[in-house]
C-alpha cells in the first residue's frame, strides 16, 4: 500500500438558495451595500483603489451593522463549505485535512474605480459567498512500487466531479504532490 498526499487549492461559490435557507435576506444585498459604501469613500477620498472590507471597519462614519452582517455571513459560508467538502470527499480519500479556509470578500478586490462596471464587480467581490480552501488529501493506492504523477490529475478530476454538483462554481487554483 502506498499513501500519496496532494495539496490542493480551490475556490468555491455557494449556491444562492443554500445561503438563503440560513438567512433572512439575500447575501447579494450585503455585497451591494458594501460596494456602494466603498465606492462613495473612494470617490470622496480619490484613493484610486478599493480597500479590503477590514479597512472600512476602522472608519467611524461607516455602518457597523453591515460589517457585522458580512462577518456572520462569511462565518456561515466558511462553515457550510467546510462541511460540504468534508462530507463529499471523505469517502474518496484516506484523509481530508483543511490547511486554510478564507472568505474571498475580505481580500483586496481586483477592481479599480476607473473600470466601466466597477460597482457590479465590487458587489460580487464583497458578497461573502465565495470561499478559498487549501486541503491536504491523502490517497491510498495499491500500486506502491509505481512512481508516477497520475495521482495529482486523478485528485483534480475527482475533486471537480464530486464537488461540482454541490457548489455554484468550483475552481481548482493549484495542486501539488507532497513528498512523504
């Protein structure tokens, strides 16, 4: 028997109906509200870029309730993603270990104020429904004497096949075989 470990990075977006089952309103409303607040601040202060959500928390003029809602939604989204991945992948792999789980809404946006559809892109970015996950998956194989790199491509295919029905989008950002 041979145990191969593969480090995989992926970004998944939750289905809107899954989030709405747990929320009184839409997650998109939070993203749109944060985008409008950020755009207003950037245009008044002429910063030339949109800061991460955490920056706006420090400003006294910003509505703290919106940020608290975004934090709670981000926590819920991360929890749902973690539970779904664990449930779907546990039967396939010998072990599933989470290295990190981060909501993308709290990262620096790749949107600039001079872009044509900046408000829509910013609202999409600030909506806390997309999560970046890093996993270490252990795969048990019978062919212990064979050294090959098929394990990485097999892992990527299985991840996509088993996770795709559970999420609105699944993007595998990277993968790497770890040395034992």
